[in-house]
């Protein structure tokens, strides 16, 4: 089973839920941090990495000796990543989406590909939890290919928990696609509700069943509860706003280490998810 932990906005406690859920289950768990722009699950899991690899994406390289400057490559590219000016061909690797369309339409077979570095993938383990994350190269804008590489390491024999990026943009869709269930983490505030609605809309387009966890449930108002009831979305858990929880988070300490009884609650969340999926 693949369970994605998502949120409409940052700072709701998404990583807290993902990491604590992973360590609360009794083995056979894999945690994949797909928030590759700001990965921080490792700060709580403290994994021992045993594998590291540089991740690249293919971008065009033009052999000017073969090129007749017909411009067909520029015509097919919807992102202006390649253009022809007189007897020159300019490529803009940062704009390329690696569709290889330019290579396919080139009548002179003048376009090959080279790798452009996206970031690093690291894998290892933290206790009984297998751990994988990606770290996007500073200044890089194309995170979905790196997210997909992280997801390629999903082990079908384990429960895979994906810590998705916040929001509803392309990286979020890349992380959620193929999941069996999505846990939406939110806060009971006007901003939290607004972004929750956007995120729920995206998840429903993907056809993924979902549930809600309300973090800091005793602040704000009850409009998230009302929304969940209206939309027939199950509330999986509510976590109170406690200073001790915030202090533990600031030190990189797991919630279940501070409140061991929370392990049973996270196991109950997983059991509820299996019921909803099954």
C-alpha cells in the first residue's frame, strides 16, 4: 500500500505525521521524502544512508555539423527550450521538460541528449524503517523528475509512506500519483481550510481516496469539521496544540517519543486507512 501525506500549505505538520506514522507501524515500512525542495524527514528519522546517487535528466545537445537549421526542433518545443537563429541553435536546459520531441522531429538526426544534474537521491534505513529522499540542486526548478526517481524505489512488499510537497502544483501531483490513499494534514484556521479545499480538489481529480488529520485542533474554529462532514471526508485524527509537542519538534524529536501512547493512535489511523481502501 502507498499512503501519501499531503497538505494544501506548508507548516501544517505533514512531516510530523509521515515520520510518526512510519515509526508507529510494526516493521515492513518504507518512508519516502518527496518534498525534494525542502526535505526534512531525515532530521527526525536520523537514517544511516548506505546509497547515494546523482540524478540527471536528459536535455538536447545539437551537432552543428549535421544540422541544416530547419527549425523543426524549435517548432515542436512548447517551452522554448531550443531555438534556431540563423546558423545557430540555442538550447536552454533549465526550460527543457525532457520530452525528446526535438530529437524525434530532427530530419538530420543532429540532436542527441546529455544529462543535466537535478539533485541527489539518498537511501538507507532508520531502525526498521527503510528511508529514501531526494535533495534538489540549489537553483533547480524541475523537481518532478527527481520525485519520480525517489518513487522508483518504492518496495511493493512494504507499506510505503510518501511525504509529499505542500500545495497543489506539479511536484505535488507527481508525488501523489499512484497512491492508494492520501492523508490531508490541515489546521482549523481560515487559511488552512482554504488551502485544504484546493488540495482536496486536486486529490479527487486523481481519483485517490482521502482522509483528514487536523493538527493543532484546539485553535481556530470548527469550519474544517463542518467542511469534512459536508464533503463526507473522514477525520482520521486530531492532534492538540501543546507546547511540549512544539518543543520536541524544534529539537527534531519524534512526537511518539514524547507521548508513547500516540503510537496506538497512529496505528489506529493506519487501520482506518486500510478499511477505507479495502
